């Protein structure tokens, strides 16, 4: 077996061991043909391979990209060890875990929640906002009320570990985002399914120890994430204030619309930051992922250290993104 085949084979067995899908079992047994070309494909910011695997479970069965990205985002949301998303997320400087999330489907529908507390799966609330209300975004207390009315459970999301980190932070009380070190694990996840439906999702607890009430880029359509079936989708992670000021994800999708490869489009959005905000860019990290509706992908960041997960053709891998600055 050549090394690529061996790798795929291993990944397939891994997927099967994880109970990913019967379909891939059939592929291994020769009973089903693997999907042609690049589709389906899902990518996510950082090493969110458990999220891309959950998404692939849906995509590999012919499922909808929207369901896949929601399922993917729910993985870090429920993970107490992930300190930037959902349950276990680091709180704001007053000790409250406040969550931001957004989602878009293949029709260009969008839903979003921001400054939401006590709900473990903000991405699913964002989806309900999209599907069940005439609005795009619900905020704070109103978002919580809506979530409760939809049957979501009110929970304490502040873990002991996150509370301790906050107590430690309070000793100095310095709000200083540090490149990559804050364990930025915000999930941006974008996918295209076998029927060429594009969708995207983004979910975060935001910058650790932020001011109470601070909302970042992640729930803002076009900033933290943007998806357009005609073109593709993009998502962001890192210092939200910088992404917000350039609507980075929208910019990437528009660059792809004008014909750029996702890689070049992501690079352009990062260059835009470096040009417009040189000092902030030197001190802070921003990373983008991009996927076009042909299944091509790319990623780029200001500083080294940004990686992303890619699940395509039955292989789930982590790729290192290139960066504008070298160190
Ligand atoms: C924010 N962009 O709230 C988010 C933070 C982030 O990984 O990406 N963390 O600014």
C-alpha cells in the first residue's frame, strides 16, 4: 500500500473506530464508491478535529452542510477543557461567561446570538433565531429568554478551572491579549456538502476577562463568519476588534467571488489588517479560514501558530497556516 493509501486507510479505520459512519465501512469493503472530487469538505479553526469529525459524520452520509457545522460547533461548546468556547469558557472580568455565536445556511439565511449567558449551545440558539424568528440577532437577556422558551436548559457554565484562572487574573487585572497564548480556540467551521450546499458557524466565549458586555466579531455576520452559496465561506479567530473593523470573513468571500483562490483571499484579508492597523497587527493574532464552493480551501494568519482542521476524502488532519509575520 503506498503511503497515501495507507494514510487514507488508517484514517478510515480511525473513522470507523470512532463510529463515524457506515457509509465509509461500505467504501472500505468496496460496496460503495467514495465521493468524487473534493466534496464534501469541512474545515475548522484550530485543531478542532473532533468538531470536523462530527461534521463529517453528517456530510459523509449525504447530510446537509448546515447540520454538519452546527454539530461541529457543539463539540467544543460542550467541552469543559476548551476555555474559549461555551461550557468552561473563561469568564469576563466580572466573572460571567458570556457567549457569542452565529450561523448561516445555503440560502443566505443567518442567525446569531451575542452576550448570551447560561446556555451551553449558543450555536443551536443562533440556528433557532434564524429558523424561528423574523430576526437575525438576539442579544443578552432577550436571547436567554428566547433560548429558555425554546426548551434550552439554564446552566452554570463557569467551571472550577475557569473560575481559578479568573481569580488569578484578578490579582493583576491586566487586560492584555497575548498572541496564540490565550489558547484561542474559538471555533469557526465552514462546510460544503455533497450537494454543493455551503454553510458556516462560529462560536466563542470571546476574549478572556473582557469587559462585561463586550461583544466580539464571532456573532457578527460578515466578521466572524460569512457564507454565500454562490461563492463559499470564511471564518475568523483571534482579536475580534480587528476582524470587526475590516469585516474579514465577508471580505474573503468577496475576494473569492472576484476569482481569488481561498488561500489568496485569506492572505488578502490579513494583509488588509497589517496595512490598516500595523501596530495592532504586530501585537495581536488574527487567523482566517476559507473554503470555496469547489471544495478548495486556505488559511492565513498574522503570526505563526495558527492551524486548522480539514476533513476531506475521509482524512481528518490538522494543517499549519502560513502567516504574514515570520515570528
Ligand atoms: C473574539 N474572535 O471574541 C474572538 C476570540 C477568539 O479564539 O477568536 N478566540 O474576539
